[in-house]
């Protein structure tokens, strides 16, 4: 497959100058595609490393709560991306890394020797900081590979051809992170035949995936591909049989509305959706209600009607930044814990904690104040990528 970003990157970088933050509000109006719940017609070899050879083992991207070998993260280092927010965001990333490291290994990528020296004392001795893989930004969920298992002790890695969320941000180094991470882990690496990000697809590890049309069925990523063609490629990479589409919102944030901020799989047959306060009627509130409605009527690859767990978003937050992501659902599941957010709304924070604890029994729910990161347009899930045990 040809490099999906090479032709546009240099022109875009010249036009852009300073890079926007991850969820910068753009001038484009929201473009809602047709809502739909679509059963993918994946072949029997959908989980095969090669669709032409059914004798090969079946490969699939598992759900987040399987046992992990480690969590991958990336150190924010560029003032051209973060400006005066950089120091605060670094402290939030270090807090997330130190917290995860209480439960499983953490590998933090830092782009150069200076960043390594900067990151190590903040992250602490339990976090492995390496400077051999260059990065542009911190959003490891989107730049890392997705890891696949074959159920026989095999593990591989697939790159989703990161192109700066549709060439909205510089990504010369980030575009190569997936390959370098696979090499570092000693895994076979391949590239998908579509452009996307890890945060754009949610999987239950049991044959069902879900995504927003706005992010994947978008000419800034997959120009010339129909929704059916994109769906077939997503199903092949993820080893899934059914795709649930929700419309999403184009052009209002840099991701074009990643699903992992609003809707998450808990386990096969069960999803969690965050809904806004009743008095909110902005585009994000309407999008969340639409996702809840679609998923409440959806069935998965096994024919199960999805059980939808409702999580109420906070009534108040500490930040006034218009890019702030007030998502409890951008959590990261680790070995023995769920690392989530709190926003200073004691009632809603505690309700979210109880809901997560009930959804993931046996795991401690740790809620962090990472407001400076959330003001950059993403959260804990966005900044992490789990590597499962084979």
C-alpha cells in the first residue's frame, strides 16, 4: 500500500504553520451521515492474517479488558503543538503513567534525549522511558498499532496509516510510530487498507465493532472509498463480522468525532454511553443522544440485543476551555483497575465511579484530575494503547 500521507503532508505543514490542539473547534458545520446499523458480510476468513489462506490462524483485535503485557504512551514535547499548556499537560501524562504503572508495565516514548531527561523524573522509576522512537504528539491510541491475537499464543500489529486526523496536524514522526512499536515488541507488522485511528473504532473482541461515519467515511482519510468498502477493511483488520455505524459529527473537532469519547464496549453484548445533562442541546449533546438511541436498538454479531449502560455526564467542570472533553468514558482498562477521570462534580463523579466499578467487577476504579489534558481535546484512553498478552 502506498504511503497515505506523503503527498499531502509537506503542503499541509507549509499552510498550517502552528499546529492546532487535538480537539480544536473548526469552522466547518457538522455533517451528519445517514444513521445505520449494518451487518458486515465478512468472509469466514475474516480473522485470518491473509484472507486468501484459510489455513492460517484467525486473528482479531481483542477487547480492552483482556490481560495486558504493557501500556504504551507518548511524552508531549512540542511547544508548537501545546504552547503554554505544555508543562501542565506533561504533568497530567506523568500522573497517568505513574498510576497505570501500579498495575502493569508502562513504556513511554520520548522523541529525543532532552525529552527523556525531562520525562523520567516526572514519570518515576516504574515507567520505562525510551528515546529511540520519534513522536510529534502524545495521542498513542491513534498513532500506535492495533494489536491482534490468534488464540494460539500469537500476537501481531497492524498500523492504521495515521495521517494527522485527515492532515489537520503535523505527523511526520507519528505516522511511523506504529511500525516502530511493532519492531520494538518483535512483532510482525502490516498496514491496513484504510486510514483510521485506534480511537475511531471500538471492538468487543467477539465479532462486533462500532464507529462513527464522520471519522472513517471521510474524504480526508479515505477518499474514493465507499462506506461498504471501508467497512469490509475494518472488519478484516479487526477480525470482526458486524459493524455498527453511528453518524457522528464532521469538522467540529480534529478527530471528526471519535467514538471512544461517548460510547464504549464493556464486554460482548454490553456497551456504555455517556449522556449530557438534559438542558444541553449543542451538537455534541445531540450526537450522544443519537448514539444512545442507535445502540439501544442494535444487535451484535451473535444476534444479541445490546445492553446499554447509561452514564450521566457532569453538570459542572472546572475548565472553561471550549475544547474541554468532559468524558468519563475515555477511561483506560488495565490489569486490576480502570483509570478514569473526575471533574469536581462530586455527585456525578461518584455516580460514574460506581457505574464503572459495577461494569468491571474486581477492578479498582481510580479517578484522576487530568483537566489540562482534557482541555487539549482528549483523555486517558486517547493517550494510551494496551498491548495484550498473546
